[in-house]
């Protein structure tokens, strides 16, 4: 199963300056607990945004990057190679974790999207497609609002009703 996981502001903004716009401990805990033990897929800028530019622990990290050479994660050079690697792992849970271009390219192949909605505007430079306006996605669950480091958040799940095959 392929899922995307992201947090987005009220305008579906997801990032600014190659970083997240909000520090959300509950959301980070949810991300960690959801993705640990699974495969994560990301672009090279997302990997570079991590502390020390190191891959996430206790996960298989697949990185789309034309320039990086590393032995601590799986590097693929283009979307065709990325899709082949994901197809090879089709019996695993795979989480697409960013950035914006990777989300946009892989969204049609996702079964579900886990969105932590932040009730704020973060001044984003990078945006996630607005799933509320996408006829292929339906919100199937939404948590009650809760506080996270001074922000109101809701955990939501969207299902892709028109998933494409890799």
C-alpha cells in the first residue's frame, strides 16, 4: 500500500526555505510512529532538510536524486527508476514524505493520504495539491481538533478513489 503523509496549513502549504513551517511535537510523533519499520520515499532536498542530512532511522529510505551518491539509503535517478523500486516493494507499506514535486508526481499512485491539517497560515513557498478540490480523493476520517505547540491541528485521512498502478 502506498500512502503520502504530510502536514499542511489552511492554504495546503507544506514548506518554506526547505523546512517545515511549524514545530508540531504531536504531529512528529504521529509521523514517526506511522512510518517506522516501513519504506519512505522522498526527494533529495527533503533528505538534506533532515538533521545532519541523514536518512530516517528504522526505515528503508528511497531518495530521488540525480546528484547524490550515498550508501545509507537507496538512491534512484529519475521517476521511472523510483516507480520501479516502489513496484518491487508493492507488498510493503510505502510512505511518500516529500517534497512538493515528489508528492505531486506520486499522488495518483497513493491509496491514501494522511494529512495533519494545521489551522494557521505558515507563509508557504511549497504547496500540496488541495485534496478537498480533487474529485479523486475523499476524506474518510478526521480527528477532533487538538492543540499542538500552540496550533490547532486535525489528523485526517483521504482515500484515492481512482488510484493508478505503478
